């Protein structure tokens, strides 16, 4: 019930392309869905987050799409750049509980 | 504003020894979380401290323990180290009562057990 399943494990995208990472959850009590970005040798950093009262949130080139009925959410990176190459984690939690993370997606944007 | 600081950055221990990892949260943050990041396993929740109390712990054996000090800094202790404890240990902090407003992570302590 606490799992968050993330796919794909790794992703290679051409510069300028769209990167799409998907996550699915089971716990319908989850009400906060952040995405974290981690560069080698660094801790994860909050990238963007969404709550289930909206279906989409956009910040610059990063967009979260949220499908409450399907219990899925995804991260879209438009116009992907080599500097976006990193590991991305989705996560979820509810109320006063700790974040449950997906297993991560290693994104490589080729020049 | 200083971020979450962790020390040491690297730690090498022998199997069976004890390791102590330290974390200083962002000023004003009272909650501290510990996660283990082992290769291919993502971020596994270890412990959550808030106002000096352990609020929750993940599915790890009791040899993983910790505490939070009055200044909200925290330490993670791992006793009887095993080879599979080798991982990046991440500390994160958040404001009290606001774990679902996002954590701020430190850069981690790389623990290697030989």
C-alpha cells in the first residue's frame, strides 16, 4: 500500500526532446506528490510538486501530470538539455507521514 | 541560509564495527529524516525525528538507531556493521508538522563497510 512504482529505470533522450517519467501509487490517502532531482555526489533536490486537486502543474520546462482515477503521475521535461542529466525520483505521502520514494530514473540527455 | 549539513562525507568501517553519522538541519527546521540510498534500491526510509522524539522508523533492524539533540541536530548510529550496510546515507529536514511540504536533503555520508 505504501509503494510508489517508477518507470523507466533509465532513459536516454536527444537534446531538445521530451523526457517522460511515470509513477504509480496504490495508497489513495496520498495527497502530496513531489519530484526530486539528484546529481552525482549530491542529495536529492525538490524539483516540482503537485497536490491531487489539480491535474497539471508547470514550472518552466518541467510539468507534472496527475491522473487521480488511475493513481498515476508523471514528469515531463520539455526541450531536454544535457544539464538535465540526473536521477529523478518521484515520491508521495499523506498528511503527517514520511515520503515514500520511487526507485529512481537515470536520465541521460545526449548532445 | 545554510543547507542541511552532514558529516563525515565519507566513512570506511570494518564489518562488525559501529558507525556514527551526523546531521545538522536547516535553521528553523525541527524534523530530521534519515534515508538509506543503496545502489538500485532508491531511497529507503530509516528514521524520523521531530522535537527530540522518534516519530517513525522504517523496516530496518534495531542496530540502526539514532537520536535528535535539543538543537535539532541528529545522529544515526549503525551497530554491528554488515557489508550490505554500504550505502549513501541521506539526512533531510523540514519544518515541524510539515513533512508533506517537501524535504531539504543534505549531500549524504558515503559509508563503506569492508
